[in-house]
């Protein structure tokens, strides 16, 4: 191909087809990315660490294999979020504590992807230890929204989402606890999957059986998100929670759009009042679906216990992973991280038991609700992108740290259910920036959810081409 920049606008699925037939090589894809990164990265700051030499070494090894032996991605380049180890590549977790950390081994997701034919060429930016819905840290520059570089790209997978939207990635790895895949997907106008626990093996860390945080896939379309989910899924002997391969690909499901028969929708899940601009955008999306012949009823599961389940168990996770050294590290960690750790350290046995019981009630309520519905639709964010100078919405107006993540409640309520979620863009809000919806599926129902998501994607007609940052 004479102009490798033509590759940037192609889908991930199309790139894999070209790699499979030999019309392009992994080196062609890497060269296209290098050129695009030089053009847009100074404006977006999505991929602060590049490892093209390592990527080309990997690409050379793949060239010695037949296409069918290169794994399902056939040598397609993929960035890894900077919360996950890549052997020999600087992995900082967005923290000054780890700014010079170079791991010797891959994280589980990195290894799984490389085993399935991915070529890792970059680390995507994240807030410190993935904390907060805005991608800034003390190691790298703040990630900007490609649709408006004065605005947040969301977080904590903001670097991944901004890379996709600006054309420096075809597919991107991310992970999600309090909306870390879903918020940036909505802000940047891309798609994501937060899967059921165990579908994508997660690094065990110190609390290997927690289910709040999940690895997931991001892309500019539902089909590409499914492609990456296929490449990330499968059992791992190193993960505490893992599932066998499904036997049927998510990509095949995404290529068979299916109209759901029983659809519920809710603008705030009974507990959240979205900002007027977000609520209007959501109502517009629901009206669009209704006008296209989708029958819907307003409703949602009882999530009264979700706040307790999420906030206490999330804090416990912070305390387990970062609490031991807090006295020595608190002056380096950002205040929001310190607050989370301290909250977990201060939790009493009674509070922990109560939160665990609440978590069980939330799952039971959500699973019961989904027995009568194929999908639940709600906003992916309760507000639109905010100025990059803000640590979190309301910070400059005095909103205290204990409330720093209140604006993410629409996503953490769904986290507490452990149900699979696909986020898709559904249009633009009145501020001219993207807006997305969460599509919540049945327990362990990713296969059907991909078919439904593709059906809705066709109705919304979102343009999946990357944008030039402005």
C-alpha cells in the first residue's frame, strides 16, 4: 500500500483480514501507527510510553510463521494500559512510586494477547493506580479528548479510548472498576466491553478473588470490540477466577445483529439524577430506538444496596494492595488514592460483613430482573466531558475528596451487579461531544449481548472513523 496512512481508518477486523492474506505485514501496520502518533500524540497524550523496537522484534518472529500460525490477530498492533505489565517495557501505574519500573514478565492479559497474535507497541495512559474518571498523573501529561482537547478523555482507560478515537490504535486493552472502560468510551465515542468475572483472566495481585475490577476490550466498533474480546478471553492457570473458552467467537455473535424482545431502560437506575445535558442525550437515544421499532419499558433492578457493596469492597481492595506501605508512601500518592486506602484500613468487621452481604443481594436483584429482560439500557455517564484542568468535576468549587467519584455512580452501581456491559456511542450531546449508553446483559450473557449491541449500533449509525484532534 503506497500510503500507509490509509490503514489508520480501517477497522481492526479489516486489518486482520489484510494481515491474513499477506496484503500488509505487521511492520506496515507499525509504520502507519508511528506516522499517526507523530501527528496526533503531541495533542492527545494517550500513549506516553512507546516500544516500537520490541514490537518489531515480535513482528519479525511472526514473519517466520504462516498467517494461520500467528494467532487470531495475525500480528495486529495493540496498546496495553499502564496498569498491566509488559516485559521489558516501562510500566508505571501512573505513579511516581513506579515511574522507573520495568517488569521482567508480562501480565496475564499481555501474555494472552501476544499468544493470540497481538504485537504490543505502546502503553496507554492512566490516572494513578486507575483512580478517578479523569486520566492525569504525576508521571505523564494529561490525556485529552480528541473531540475537544480542552476536555477530559475520561478514565481510567482514558489513554486507550483517546488512542482509538484519534487513530493511534485499532483495538485497545483496558480495565474497569468504577466505569474505567465505560466513561472514556462515552467521552471519546468508542465501544467497550466490561465482561462477567472470569471471562478475561485478571492478574491476581493480593486479592485474587475480587470481582469489582475486570479486564476488558475497547475499539471503535462493536465488531472490533468483540474481536479483541475473543483474543483476550480464555482460561489461565495463573488467575484465581477463570473460565474455559466458549467454543463460539464473540465476533461471530457481533456479526449476527439481533433485535431484543424485552428491553428495559432507565436514565438513573432510581438512584442517580444525570445532568440535564446527559439526560437529554439519553432521552434522545431512547426516542431514536423507539422510532426504529424497539419496544421498551422503563424499569431497573433494585440497586439500593449497591453503593454500600461497591464503596466498602472497593476500599478494602485499595487497603489490601496499597495499605501496608501507606506510612512511607502517602506523601507521594495522590490524595484520592490515600483516601481510598485509609477508608479500607478503617473498615470494621461489621462493615465488611454488611458490604459482602449487600453485594450478594445486589447480584440476586439484578439477576432476577434480567430473567425478564434481554437488555437494560442506561447512560454510560451522568455528565459530559469536563475541562482537563479539573481533578474531578466540582474540585475547583470545593467538592471534597470523599465525594470525588460521586459523578461516576451511574457506572459503579452496575459494577456491583457483576453483569456484563457493552458501551456504545449513540450520538452527540448538545455540547457537540460524544455520548454513550451502557447495555447491560444477563449474567454471563456476553454472546447475546454482542448481537444486541450490534443491532443497536446499526440503528444509531455512529461514524467509526478516527478524528483529527481539535
